[in-house]
C-alpha cells in the first residue's frame, strides 16, 4: 500500500526545473529551521529539562505554547529524512543534518518513560495531566507526528532506533484507548494520529494499529462529542471556562466531533483538523475495501462541500480566524478588513494529503486539479523562494492590519516544517503506479520535469522521463525505457479542467484526442512506450468569484498558477488595490522574466491600461472618476519576495455598470 | 433644558397622517406587551417572589435571563406614560393601562430595600451579589431605566410616587460609586444610567445627579478597564471563565471601556452600549458648556466613524452577531449567510437619541438626516403595522438561516418596549425651540403632519401647524398663529442631503432659495409667520454600497424611505434574491397603493423588466444566462407584513460587466 512518503524516492527531479529549484532550497530551509529549533529550546526539549518558556502564560488557553514542540521536532526529522534518503551522494554535505537527526532520535529514546509514554509537556511540566484533555492538548497529535517521523526514519536509516520506542508508545496508546470498560473512550482533539496509524499498519501489518485508527475515527462525535464534556467535568473545568477558539460552549464542530463523521453533511470547523481527519478516513476506506463505502460517501460529500462552496481561488481554505476554519457556504472574503481570510498553509497541505488518498480510491482528476491548485498557490506561497521565511496565513489580499509578508518562525510552528516535509515527499505526489501481471499501470497526476524509476517484483525496471517547463509551458513529453520490451506500460494522463478542450496529445508521430474518463486519458501500449507529447496550452484566463461570495471580483490565472498584483510592480497603489478594477477587455501580455534579486524565473502577465483605478476621495461620485493604469500580475506563490510596501491582491473588482443614476 | 421626553406633549399629530397612523397602534402595542409582561412573570416580579424561570440556565452566561426584567417593566411604564399624558381625553379608554402603571409603581415602591436598593435579581435570587459584577449584570442599566420611568411618571401623574423611591435609590448609588477611598471606582457594563442621571439633574438641579453621571463617564476605561479585571478577581472568576460575547479575554472594547472615551479613535463593540454612552456624553457637553469641548470632539469623531464606515443603508448599525456590534470599517454584509448583519432595533433608537443630543450642541442637518434614516427604516421596520409583533435584528437580506419575519416577544425584550416609548415621545424629535427676548427660535428637524404649541414665559403662545404627506410627498407647508403679532418667530428648516439642489421654498407668495447653513435654511419674520411652503421632490434614487463594503450592490430609496424587494411581490424568487441584479437603466414607476390586508398606504416602486435574474444552476456560465423580471419594491419598514416566504433583500447586485473572457 503506497503513500507519497513511501514512493517519493523513485522520482528524481530534473535539475534546474521549477520544482527542482524549489526543492534545492531544502537544505537551507532545514538548516534555518534547525537553527530555530536550537534557539527556541525545542531541540533540547526531549532531554526533559525545564525550559524558562514553559512558564509563559498560554497565548491560547488552555494550550501551553510549547505543547507542539514534540511535533515540531518530529516534522523536522521527517523533512530531514526525505532529503537525506533522496540525496545519498550529498550525504557528506548534509552531515550536520544527519547528525542532528541522530542526536534528536537519541534524545527521544531517552525521553521515553518506562511504560512507553513519550511526551515533553506531560513528562516535564504536567506530570499528572496525561490523557486528561484530549480535546485541546494535542497529545495524540504529537504522537501521530512521532509515528510519521519514525516511519521515514526507518525507511532512510534502515534501523529501528526511532521506530522501536514509537511502537512501544503505540502499544501504550492501544491499551489506553478503546471500547473496553477500563479504557478511555476518547479521540484526539486534533486528528493526525489516525492517518499515521494507518500508515504504520501498512508497514507493520499489525492489526492493532489499524484497529486503533479505526476506533478513533468511528468513536469520534459519539453523542455529540460527549466525551469532551465528561472529560472537562473530570478536570473540574467550570462550565463557562472555555477556550476562545470555540464560538460557543461545546461547539465541538470546531474539531469535527459534533456528530459521527457519517452524519456530517457540511464541512465545518478548524480546517487543518478537517483535512487530517478526512485523509485518515479516505485511507481507512482504501484499507477496508468494499465494507467501507459509507465512509467514502461521507468524505466525498464533505470534499464537494469544501471545493464547491468553501475554498478560495488559490486552493486556500478557512475564512474565519477565531477557529482557523470554515465559515458559512460562500463566505470567502479576501482580507482581514473584509471580514476574514485564513487559508492556513497546513490546511492546504492537508488538501493535498486528502486529494492524494482520494485519488487512490476514486480516480478522478478533480482531486488532482485541486491538489495542484493548492500546491502551486497556497502551499508554495507559504515559503520565500530563498527557503528562509514562511507564512501561516495566506490571505488573498493585504490590509492595513495584515500586510503581505513572511516570518522566520511562529510560536505555533506547524507550517514551516510542514512545507519542508511536503517538498521532501513531493515525488510521491506526481504519479502513482501499480505492478500488473504484464507490467505496470502508471497514472500521472501532476506535471513536472522528473524521472520515475519503477522496479518490478521480477527485477524488471520501467523508467519514465517526463520533460516539461510546467507550470510556465504546457507541453509535456514522456520518454520510456524498459528493461524488457514485453513489459506493458499503461499510462493515464490527467487533463486539467482549466485546459477545457484546447489540449492535444500525440504519440509515435500521430496525433489523437482520446476521450478523458473522469479527467484522465488512457494511453496503452504501444503508444505509451513510443513517446508521448501532451500539449496543454497555458492561456491567461479570468476566474470570477462565485456570485454568492458577495464580491464581484475576478482574478487572473494561467495554467495552475493564480496571479496577484503587488505594489512592487504597481507602485502607484496606496490602498491595497481596493479601488483597482480590471478592464476585462484589455489584452493580456505574457513574458518570461527573471527577477534579478531572487533569480526566480516566471511568466509575468501584464494588461496595458487594464486597470481602472477609482478615486475613493471622490466617493460617491467615485464611479465616474478613474484613471487607467497598466497592471502587472505576479504569480501568487512569488508574492512578498521583492520588498515593497506589502500591498497585494488576488481578486480585483470588475468595472461597475455605467450609469448616471447613482447617488450617495 | 429640553429633551424629547419633556417636550413631546407640545406636539399634536394630525389625524390620519403617516406618523399618526403608526402611533395609533400604541394602545394595541402597550396592551400586547402588558399581556406578555403578565404571561412571562415580569409584571409581578417586583413582588419579590421567586419565579420558576429564575432557575433557568442563562442563555448568555453569566447574565440570568430575567436580569433585564426591571428595565422591561420600566420601559413599559415609560411608554404607557407618554401615551397617557398625550391623550387625556382618552383616559377612560386607557383605564387598564393607567391602572397597570399604578399597580406596577406600587409594587416597585414595595420592592425597595431599607437602604434604598431596588433590583429584582439581587433582592430575590442573588442577595449577596449586589454591585459585584458591573461588567455584565446590567444592575445600573436597570437603574437608569427606572430613573427614566420615574421622570415621565412624575411628568404625567404630577406626583412623586415613583420618583421618590428612585431618588432614594440614586442617593445609595451616589454614596456607593465615586472616587472616595471607601467607594467603588466602577462604571456600568451597559451605559444607560448616565443619560438618565443627566436628565434627572435637568429636573432636580441636584448637583450630585450630574456629578455621578460625570463620574461614570470619565472613570470609564481607566487603565484599560482594569476595574472589570479586579472585579472579576474579587468574584473568584477564573481567568478563562469569560462570557462568549467577548471575542477575547478582557476585550473591554465590547462595552467601550478599553480606554477613556477621549482616547477612543474608532467606534467599537456593542452598538447599543455605544449609542447610549455617547448620548450621555453629548448631553454632558451641553450641560457643562464650554469646559467640555474635548468631549464634543470625541463624540463627533466616533459619530463620523460610525456614519461614514459602519452604518448600513437603512440606518442600521452592528454587523457582528457575537458582540451585537460594530465590525471593521466597511464590514457591512447584508445577511447571516454573507458574514453577518445585526442592525439591532435598540441600536438605531440609540442613533436617534444621540443625533437629537448632538443637534442641541452642534446644529447640523447630517445628524437629523441620519436620525430620519434610522427612524423611517430600521426603527419602523422593527414593528408590524398592526403594532403586535417586533424584531430584534433588522438584517438587510434574509437567508435560509434568518427569514424576514417578526416575533411577539424576546427573552431579552429590550426592543419591543423601546419602540413603544420612542413612538410615545416622537413629538419631541420633530422640532426644537428656544424662547428668545422677542419670541421664539424654532428648528424643524423632521417633517410630518403635526401642530406645535409653544407657550412663552410671558403667557404668549405661538402655534405652528405643519401640513404634509411626508414621507410620500415632499411638499411641506407651515401655518403660524400667534397670540401677539409682535412675537418674532425665527424658523430654521432642515434640507435633507438627498434633496440635492432640487428643493424650493416659498413664503408670502414669493419664492426664494436661501442658502442652507449646515443643512438648515433660516426663515426670519415676516416670512416665517406669513406661511411657508417647502418642496423637496421625492424622486426614486439609487444608493450604491461603498466600494470598500466588498459588495457591488445598489438599493432604491425615495426621500427618507429605503426600499426592499420581497417575495410576496416578486413571487418567482427562490434564493432570497441572491441572483437578482438591477438593470440600472430600467425606468422607475411610482404608485401610491393601499395594501388591502393591512390598509397601509405607501408609494410602491416598480421597474418593469428591471430585474436581471441569473440562473445559478448554470454557474460558471451564469453571467451569460438570465431572464428579465419585473421588480416591485416595497418600503423596508413595511416588509414582512403580508405573509410570503420570508425572502427579502435591500441591496441588489448591479449587472456584471459583459465579457466573453470569463471562465470557471
């Protein structure tokens, strides 16, 4: 049973390509983060010594600020292991990273308690608090990330130095949680361990690992989340002593525990929690097979609600800051001063995870389209192109309250290491394949310059080299090498929905237009092996916000890339582009440019005189008073890399209807 | 020193006119509410017997649901007294209301404690809790409404049966609160007593009444509201035991206590609290005169912020449900499913109160324009035309979550009696005057069919009869009667801003266009006494939402009346008019109609083929697929009086820019 985390190393990214360039910052990113782990106290936290910051009052009561440290370390280890296992020839160069992983693993081993328990906060600070606040305290979330770290550590180092203590910890969890009379009938406030346990089961085959994940998923939301209410009463919490991220008492929809997952009709609450939970549910469907259709129905229902009504043009999710999550259907303001916009990095990483699992049980290009959208826009924008600074929120427009910028680190540092590990395993997202009796079935979800090496159980090898300048150019060619001509390679290629009917495919000198089934075209032998060229023209297009979003805006996209305007290119802006309208009749100009400061190469789009900029000082006669401006659009992922005042916007207003009848 | 509550009885409304018809429902309204006072237990609550509902868990902890009962009773007494004192000839017919007032006053007198204390909850339920939670528990708010009830009771009954115990209670409050070492340095969580004490001072001349109001106003917000923090600590509240209406711990901007009023730059928090507080501050400025300019600067700054950036087209305020108050600047969604809209009835009543006080210290038509807007739209829409059902919220559009409708009563019943007392004192809002050495200066703020009788200290009388069909027709004529020809009547008439330059005025057969100063034209003798006709054409106009509101909508208005569309007139609607755009080039048709069910007469506006209704099923090709519909507009105040499905909207989208370039 494959995962991006288990297949990534079969992919080699072609040097100097778009993704290869991005991923070349990984050593820098990991070293930047390692230095911050040291600096903040996280690095040494598994030594179980008190750190001065442990006494800080929590920013978000009752969550101690250091509660996530276990997961920060685990995610860094994970990102490091992807890099190390992919670049053995560079191991010497990465010696510092390798040694840090080893030291951290030593410390984690040393931090394990006799009964298997493994958590910094509940060993050093709150010794009696173990498993008394599943609702808020991320204990099982941390455990999940430790499991994920152990899996990749085992993959890379071929030893069990980390896996062994983690398995012992999982044994303790298995005995602690479950339906038995002496067990806790609880489930994590922040899902993560469920998807980790299912991946662990795929390695170990230990049924207990699958069963514990299944228990957490199916127990979740029983009696409206009553476990959390009882747990709070056992702690002696007063009825109105409730974290501020809950809009009401007992609003357990915050963590998707207000009702069983099968009964949830709309996607609600904290966006990262929702994505991590549904990723596990989709994987449970895959592992359980035909007995679990009802769970697939539930996941698809929630996915459709999210993509259709609660996702931004950039693949961001979560409009509401209070609970870092979903608002009502179509409530998708672009900025803080318009009512909100969260679009957390980790939530869009969660979309990728969920889409990947869904593709495995229900091959449909809509999942891959959304995965690509989230990746190229919200996920990639969360890191500077030098790999050294990051975002947590990815709002579609800046405001006086929230400028467009990045930070070195966050108190709750979930996002920076998450992007590192996502880039680390990126090869596993590009394509998926299965060995068949006669060869291999390969499905290509994302396009990039890379080579996939598929080794069969027979020892035969099929290599597919994909050549393209994606996302700037839509021409993609595939060259196949097989150790035996008899091997049958059946390929499926995704046709992005935005390509409409403008794409073409040719193979062996002849062109054809096969019908796409669920968004994928099938290329069987002999065409697959004779070299394929897919051409998906990249043409700038206008994406208009849904009429129900309460904003009449349009943004520019080209292929998978969504664009924004920034003041660094449009220096006349003083109002975060609030009064800039796009003249939709103005022509687009496209140019491949290289930014001299960062050396980033990308297609810039401009619309000469395409901006109608209204003079807000003249409101209400505003609508008859404007100047035309040249507009320059920059890929959203590249925003805030070149200085400027931090004014940025994705969706610009479209011109108002001309009329002389309007008054104040 | 005059107030609407002290001058209202000088105005007689002309029978069968618009306001007269509305005010004729007052006996029905007061009887409906009296029956509900009985039914819910409020009527007998001052008997100080426990009521079963006292044990109910609070809907909004820590506020007991019955905490407002004192003020509900007080406001009903107040409304009743306006009616009784205005209609002595009807006293026989209103005997039940008169007797209820007397019985309630008896009960209130009996409920007073030996030391003067007077409050239901803290006498019957929580005997030890007196003055321990000013932040949340409305104790001083209730006291304020009791003072206001006592003032009008004294005015009407010419006795001190209610005023006497209230003065005793105020003595207790004066001794309890203040800067002294043994006094509480606190101030009310919900302002109201401040404006009531200043009115009390205007009657009694007792400096202590002025000083206590001034203390509450100037102490408010000291050290960031530290009093509330200390008070919570004294109660033993835990740090995170915080009411859900506070978005964060200690967010005392909820009740405008985050900093001293002089330092507040923008209007924030609970809208009713803000209006009641600023009303008191404006009156303090009037009472204190030239020593208090800095307070006038502060109030004007907050007023400008509100009217310019945080007020709906209907004169509603408050976009955010959680704290029933202001959002960020220009955050003005129309409906729950667009991100919010509260526009509470009492908040717009507060706008009228504040505008009235500001007109007294800074005569400027912008206050009266806003007062008129709030009154004719948000305040009037809050009561059905039969006077029997009410609203709390006055959203600009319905949604599946919140249909356009009214209710008989509310658990927190602030709004229904508030509209009754506002209509009761309405005569005091229309105009204001001051005796001069030679006669009288009269300022007309609002237009309606009514007669004002001004008695001079000399015994002379000036009577001004205003004749108009306002708000349906903009012609207003004035006829003056004087007991002596030597009396000089100087009149000022407000020119509404929406009249632009289309108004005319004529007097004594000659027409002239005097210059309006701060929105008022001056008409001296002999023109004033020779009969004036002001003509302000009522022409339908389009009000477009401010560009920063994040919605491209326009609504229709005519004179002071803002219109909406309702499904009862536009029966094809199934989506709360979300997909209905206005064709701004379509002609308006106006017709004076009488609704057969309610007998309400009003100007209906229609736009034949003026609606472009888009087929949302065809999204994203939505924009090229529409049908034209006839649109019928109804005054917003009249919505939800004729049945229907409850679909309604004020601001409709304007057509999108035509283009072939838009894609999904």
